């Protein structure tokens, strides 16, 4: 009888361990940078998606699919705009470049671009600090 109880306890424990392992594997993995695509996330180093040079962030997946599939990511990184500005550029592409409708992805893309490529206040370069001056001969 004691041997039978031990076997039952063993199989119950084994069953519980298997159930726990299954629950752990089915849990959603946490997002990093708002990115859920593991392939894209594996190409992010120091917050930059290395193949495109774009900043990692929520919406990067949509930008890669809908924007970088047609033109270089350099067109994104060299421009800065507000949400209204990015939306205006997208509407210009609809009208003149035959951009297909982005549908539900449009606000995601605009938000990503406005957050990561917003206008920057850039004035004159900072004054150089020279510790020691020397005469030119």
C-alpha cells in the first residue's frame, strides 16, 4: 500500500510539473521597445535596428513593412517632423506616389515617426573650449 501511494504521489508531482512548464511556455513574452517580432528584435543593438538604422520602438514593425519596403530608411532618418508633418508627407505619398492605403497602420506609423524623428531645436554649434592656445608660424 505504501509503494502504491508513493507511485501515485510521484505521478501527481510529475503531472503538476508538466502543467507548470506548459503554462510558462504559453505565457506571452514581454515586449522590448514595443516590438513583438522576435526576428526584428534580434537585430536591435543599443536601441537601433541595425539593418535599417531606425530607432527601436513601438511601430517599427509597421514602418519596416510599409515604408522601408518602398524607399530607404535614410529618407526617414534625414527628416524631422511633428505628427501633422509626417501625416502630411504620407498624404502627399498617397496623392503623388501611389502609396496604398495604410489603414489601421497609419496612426501607428505616424506616432512612431513623431516620437522618434521629431523636430529638434538646433541652434549654433557650441563654442569650442580650448585649454591652451598656440601661435601659428
